[in-house]
C-alpha cells in the first residue's frame, strides 16, 4: 500500500499569535515536528526488525502492515526551520510555497489532488501532531468497509502531562452546534455501532470535526477533489488554520469520531499542554 502524507509547517513568531507556530521559542515546535516525522517512519515504514538473539541477526517484522511512504512538508516563504531538523534528509521532501502561513493546509490539498491515482491513502497533518497507532490504517479501512466511503472517521486529539490536574485530556470536545450547522447535519445517522475483538464500540457524528489532520482513501480523495468547492479557500470555519484543515472534509463527508467511552480507539497526540493546562483555570474539572 502506498501512502502520501502532507504536512503544513511554519514557524513565524507573532506577539499576537494564538497558534503554537507563532510563539517566540522554536524549540518545542522543532521537537514536535521531529517526533511527528520519526513516528511516521517507525510506525509505517519498512525498516522494522526483530533481533534473533540465538542467530545474532535482525529479521524484518510487521511486513503486512508496512507501507511505501512519501512525506511532503509544505512551508510558507522562509517561515520554517527544516534546516534545523535532526533527521535524515530522506525522511521527507520539501515543498516551498509563497502562501500565507495559516493557509498552508490548502497548499497541501493541492498536492494531494495533483497526486490522485498514485496512492492508496492521502493524508494531511499539522506539524505538531504525533501518531502512535500502527493499526491506524487497518482501523480506518475497517470503518469505511462498515459505513461506506461517504463517511469519515476522525481521530480524537489529546495532550498528556504528569504535572497537571489530569494526565491526559482530549482537546476537541463539542463545539456550539451553530458553529458547524451550516456545513453538516449531525442528526443524519447520528451514530454507528460495531464490535471489535468482542468489545462494543460507538462512533458518533461530531459537533467538532477538527483534528488538525485527516486520512482519506483513494476513493474519498477523488470524491472530494471533484466537488465544486474543492480548493475554494473558504475560511469561514473558526479561522483560516481550522478551515484549511477541516472545512472541506466537513462539507464532503459525514464525519464521525469514537465516542468518549472509547475515545482512544482512534487518537492522535497534540504536542505540548496548551489545552490541557487550561483545566483548573479557564476550564473546570468535573467531579464525575
């Protein structure tokens, strides 16, 4: 299986910036992107081995679940630090653009469209997201087999900490219904149930389809790219950053996420504790 990952990356300090890529210190962003890229190769790349101690040889493992990967990082003007990444140069390809930083997600969409017919999955990631699940694409394929290609399963983003009121927090809970009502009707087929390894699991239409990423199979990518609004650069959902990542897929697919009872069935780490640290301050901690 062939997979294309596109990553929107920029670092442009701005005293008024609310996004991580606009903060003063680049070290956290550099670490986040490095871990994100490394994880993609470690989870899905072909270079995976097991050491046979008796024979003193390392043999390939997980080969049915390893894929041909292409990773393209889209950047904005000179607002990036790819020359500082402590990673082998073959881990990614660089696609420089003159786009505004918050609009890079649309440049990634253009790349995905231009590569139609060459891959089995077409993916987008913001540059501070880290995958940890080697079964991600197996789960996504299972879901679309059950629910069809007009549905899209999004992961739940989370942050982790050892020094806050909670050790793990999922950061994309429900938005006010009015924020997505113009783009989706969550009352249409509001939930899907299944059984996996004997465990009942529920997926629900989400009032917050944003996850800073998406993973589309070839049929889904082709469907989206052929919609009249594809690449219209509509920024009417939250901000240009969220719109570039989420608005197009919300218009095209019935978007689901795993229900809170099984939130970790499909999840992705958001680097840092920017949201988690709000708990106990702007966000209260429920007793139950």
